[in-house]
């Protein structure tokens, strides 16, 4: 039993190392050890095994690590039949071509939202939306949509969470959620970052459950408050069509 615990712990630590590369393309041994809180000698042994198996590559010139080809080989075998990021991409590109702004797709993961797909605007001045970015659920149009159309149990748990940021008024946020459910879309104007605004609507699958949040974002110079409200019904219709493609 003890040997099994040690083996599982080693797997957990190896996975922790791989997760370090979610936000950063290359990392050194010291950086990785610092992120996961392990001694460098332990991390080095794990990295050596991962390197031998092709999961990481070490650059001899910089002595930094990056993800190896084995990761991409595995990802090639992911089922795409029900992956929203794959299924909805053509519709997202069509929406971007129609509106000219960046289109993103978000899923809720715990108390965060995860951007799983993005189609960048063709404008010279645009809002770049990196896939894989994690953002809090307390601010932003997509966050509010994901919470507003989640089940009541989750909403209550989030609103009563001890981690709720003091700067965000719970009662005001709760009122916003009710308005969003009534309107069918949410807007944000420089809520999360200066100079950026967005509008989002829920992608509701055939089961009747919200699967994702579809958003259009850009600079406030183009996406004014009036423009966001104008785009609300457009997002609702686009999200409705996308939802018919999901279970």
C-alpha cells in the first residue's frame, strides 16, 4: 500500500509539472520547482523521466523545458465529435466575419472560466484572446452569463463563497444575474480590463443546459455601450444556433 501511495504521488507530481506549461511556453528547473513547491533534485528526476518519454523537451542552449511531441500525439486522438471548441469553430469564424470583432467561447471550470476557443478580429487594433486563459467568474460578460445560466445551487454557493472579492457587491451582482436571465445576454464595459468591452450569451445544448458562453469583445472605441446592447440579440441568435449542435 505504501509503494502504491508513493507511485501515485509521483504521478501527481509529474502532472503538476506538465500543468506548469499551461500559461508559459518555456520554463527552467528553478521556475518549475518554485511553482509546484518541490526540491529541485526531485523535479529534475521527474523531468528526466518525462523527457525520456517525450512529454517534455529540454533546450540545451537555454537549459529550459517545453512540452514535447508526445503531448501533441495524444491530443490528436481526442474525440472531436462533441468538442465545442471544434464543432463551433466554423460558426464562430462566420460570426467574426460578420461583426469584425474577436469571438470567444468559454466553459465554466470550478470558480473560473476557461477560454477554449477564440477567433481573432482582423482589425489592426483588437483584443487578443489567448486560448487556455483562465479568468474569475466575478467580472466580465462571459463570467456573468456562465453564472446566470448555471444551476441555482452553484449560484448560491458562489455568492456565499468566503473567497468572494470585497470589491464586488454581492447583492448588485445577484441583481445583474436576474437581469441577464431575463434579457438573455450580458455586457461588460471596462469591467475586467481598461479599454475593453464585451457582450456574451449562453450556448444552450439540446438537453436544455447551458454548455458554454459565446462572447464578442473589442476596444470600447468600437464596442460602445450602445453597440453592445445592439449586438445582444445577434449573440442570442448565434448562440441558439450553436446550441443545436451540442447535446
